[in-house]
C-alpha cells in the first residue's frame, strides 16, 4: 500500500517540478516584488522572540516561504517584521503526507527564499531545489551540515531486548552521545543524498533537540543575511536573542532529565531519536519514521513484552495522527497514554492556548519527566 501510494506521489511531484521549472523561468525574466501581499499561511500565534519590530514597506520585504511549522518559528524569530514569512503546509496537516499543489508551486516560484528542514522531511523539496537552479529563488536547507541519524523503518524490525535500556538514542540504531554540539562533520552532506518521501532511511526530526535547533537557526540566519545584507545586523540580533531562549530550553531539558528513575520511553512514532541522544535517553518506537506505519503483530508483541519486562507505565502518542496503536498497547499492559509532540504542526488547541515551539517543548519535557519518574 505504501509503495503504490509512493508511485502516485512521485508522479505528482514530477509534474509539480516541471511546472515549477517553467514558472521559475518566467518569473526570472521579470521583476518580482517581494511581499506584495499579506501573509495568509502563518500560524495565528506570533513567535516567542522579541524580534525587531521595525516597519518596512511591503515592497522592500523579503518574501519567504517555509515548509512547515518549526521552520516558520525559527525563520520568523530571525526576521521579525523585516520579511513576510508564510507556511506552505497548513496547520493541523501531517507534513509527511503533504504534497504541493500547482498554486503552492506558483507561490514558491514568486518567493525570494524557500526555507525547508531537509534530511528527507520534505520529499518534494529536492525537485523544487533542482527546478530553482538559475532562478532568483534562494533555497535554505536548515539541517545542512548537521549529523543526521539513520532512521528506524518498519521493515528493519525491532530489537527491544532489555540490554538496550542503557543505550542512548533509538534502540534499533547506534548513536554516539559524546559529540560536539555544532554537529558539523563530513557525514552531514552525505546523509542528504537520495532524499525521498520515505526520508531515504534518514531521521529528519532534528528540530526536537534544542542544541540542533540552534544550529538550524544559525543556518537560516546566515542565508537570510546573504539574501538581504541591509537587514543582516537586525537578523543577527534577533537570532541571538532567540538562540538564548533555545539555550535556556536546552538547559531545562538537561536539568529535568539527568536524574530520572528510568531512561527508556515508548513512543508511537520514531521522531525523538535526537532528543533521546542529547539527554542520555533511549527511544523505543512502536513503528518507524512515518506516522502512517502500522506495526506488525510480531512488533506489537515485542513492544508489549518490553513494556512488561521494564514496568513501563506510559505509552506516548502524538498529535495529528491516530492514537489507536498506543491505546491498544496501553490497554494490554495496563498503562496510560500521554502526548509527546513532534511539533510538526500546531493543532487548533495549541493555537487557542497561544503555544509556540518553546511552549510545546516544555510540555514535552514535563510529560517525559513524569513518565521517566514513575
């Protein structure tokens, strides 16, 4: 089922990429006025940073499109009111499934900058990048240069032996927790080759580790400063202010998780490998990188056995997808369920509560701390 769906999406992406190439050629021949319309795709709540509020004529603003919510949060905290920033993937939409429409492609072609996470998160992005070659569109891969982990796919199977409880990261893959937080090494660019909708076997969820989110902010800031040199000083000031908040968040996670009673947690979606690696935890995913993946009966049995053997009392599920698998396992072992949010998009409830990346991450910390101290 996944393969037929994938072929269908490949055709859509192929046609969209051809459309984008044509539009970029046309738009490159004329003058484009950045930010000539108000942004309609931005989350309702404003970013948490006290970013520069300098009033800039709309015609002078950068017109920036970003793939999904974390990229919006990071970018908007850098630009403040100095750019129009719009999210392509609507709030409440699972970004692993989203494909750009012809209208989306037209909006991308008219933009000055496209910011995306990369590492396979946006299966359509590479074709957009290829189509933008020679045009005015600046593409920013926020995760470029980071140490990208191998993913945990459903077909790889799971090995949930108790001995893994002391490994950091994800039980089905190796991770070296003793790494420099700049995460820049030769593996970064190699890991981005061959991206696709299935992440190319890579784990793209780098934004869930504050230390790596800081690096993404710096990458975005550098690209935007190059795109708009007249605003580079303001972008730098804004990014440093936001990075200070991310550093505080990182310290809160270190303090909150260093002395927990247990170090392993079961989650429905293998999105928390980077977070686990940063704080000496072990993620035990029910399924793989895609929230759509359904575990086999054998995998469910392994998870149940692991949970019983290790007295797990909380099974984590996430927003934007069904919690049925987590509910089934929790019922089987007499545990409860709780949300661990991968922040791939804000829900209506998040928006009503005026939550942002920092607020949701603190909710994640509270949920993890409670589960790991039961």
